[in-house]
C-alpha cells in the first residue's frame, strides 16, 4: 500500500486526509522534514500560498522537499499547492517563492476573488467528468510543451488547463477534496 503524505501546515488538510483514507493508501500528516521519510507521494493542499510558503520555510520542509522533488518524488498540488509548484507566479507577492517544478505561469486569483468562486464540471482525460470546485483559483496562463494537460476549462475567456502533470509533479487548479468524487486523487495514487 503506498504511503501518501498531506502537507499539514495550513489549508484544507483534513479534507485531503479523509479523501485519501477512502483509497487504498496509508495517509500521513506532514509537519516536519522527517515526516517526509518513507513516503511515496505528497499532496500540497489548497489554502493560502503565501502562508504555506512561509511555513514551509520556517518548518525546514522547504529544502528537504525541494531535493526530493528534484530526485523524482511524486507531488500533487491543488489550488494554492499548484501555485507552490509552478515556475512563475503572476500577481503574487514580490517576495513570493515557488518550487518551479511545473513549467507553467499561474495567476493568483486568476478566475476572480472569493465572490467569483464557482463550480463547473471538468472533463479529465481517461477519467470522465468530475465536479470542479474553484475557490479563488489560480489560472494557468502559460504552459510549456513538456506539461501534459489532463483537463481544460473555458470559464468565459478561452481554454486554460486546470489539471496538469509533468512526470512526478501534478497540479490541479480546483479542489477535488471538497467533493465526493475521489477519482483525481485516485489518478495520483495509482501513479505511485
Ligand atoms: N488564492 C489562493 C492563494 O493565492 C489560493 C486559493 C485556494 O487555495 N483555494 O494562495
């Protein structure tokens, strides 16, 4: 059974933990660098990317996780987690860092502010239609050819990827953990 961590510094940790518990995986909450030992994968939850970035640095997880990602460790970032994995953040704080593991540019709150949050069905390659919950979601405005696009959405201003993957690194603009549909998590855990 794969052991999957959920980065438990800030954000919707509990929802990811319960969704993963429904799948055939061992779930571990990650709060310290040593919690990353012996994991097969890690989910970076939604929340506030600036806060999670700050806590990654102060907890000491930032560099340990960076080395692991570079060595092929599997990670899936949802919403704020996607921002943390991206190469370029648009509309971020000037001192905001990210891992740069996905060659994409994301605009924070690119679909609008809290009040513009929305739900939309999303067609995921090889899976079917899943419910997409978008809360102050990042918009992927640029993506390179090396990035596999698993789902696109047109929310009135053209098609933008909302689920992407490059090798061991997965990014999701929406919140699959806030629905009853665990197929996006299943895609990730099946890859471990
Ligand atoms: N807009 C938030 C950020 O920049 C992300 C929103 C979310 O994770 N629901 O961190």
